[in-house]
C-alpha cells in the first residue's frame, strides 16, 4: 500500500498540508471488520507513523457523530474504505461513502481514496449484486429514492478506483 505521509499541519507551509489533521481516514462497517482486518490495518498504520482516524477512537464524546465524521474526512489526506460483505446494509456507511466522494470531487489537493474489497468482489460493489443487492432491496423500502440513487452511484464510482482485493483468511 503506497500511502505518502502528509506533512505535519503545525509545521507545513503548503495549503493542502496545513489542513491535514489525519494522514488516513478509515471507513468500514464495524460489525464486519472492526475486531479483525480493520483493527490490524489500523494498528499497522499507527505503528508506521500515520495519524489515522477510526471512529471509535477519534470521535469526541458528546459531539454529533456525523459532524465529527465530516470534519475528519475533510481534514484527511487519504481515505481507506474497507468494503465487506455487509457494508451496504449500513445506511451510515453509505452516507459516509457519499461524503468521502463529495470531498474528493470538491477539492483539488489530490485526496486519495483507496478501496479495499475485503472478502467481497469489486464487481458486486460496482453492479450492486449479491449481498449488496439484498441490502438495497431493503433500503428501497425505507429510504428516499434520491438517497438510494446517490448510494448506488457512489458504490459504482468507488468500485472503478484502483484498490486492493483481499480474501478473509482465518489465520489473519
């Protein structure tokens, strides 16, 4: 994984780096990978010296979660999105994905988005088949059509980015 460390926001004079609070923003469905793959990834990033945002460590208690996530996304140099089998069943994850892609489109500071397809086929993400199709069948019954459409477009867009495909392995 080729992530470049961003300059320290307190010492850098460049505009892009000045606002970088985190090197990496981790986006994932906690229920699926928090205690396994994502925890290992987070630990490796931190040990390598990357300031890494993970919601359970960085969200200020008493603060609005959505607002805190928006700030963290805005002030991150790179976003790693861990797609898992049930990622799309979480409306929270899908909203976060839309925020990440909006941030990428709005800025010109080369924000990097790296998808990791963890035990899920990228083509299922792109075309919303398999478990993703099942999740969207449920969402279409409870969510506004405009929101569902935005989620589908975001999944298709991110699945077209160069990323990593990893299989779930019992031995880590």
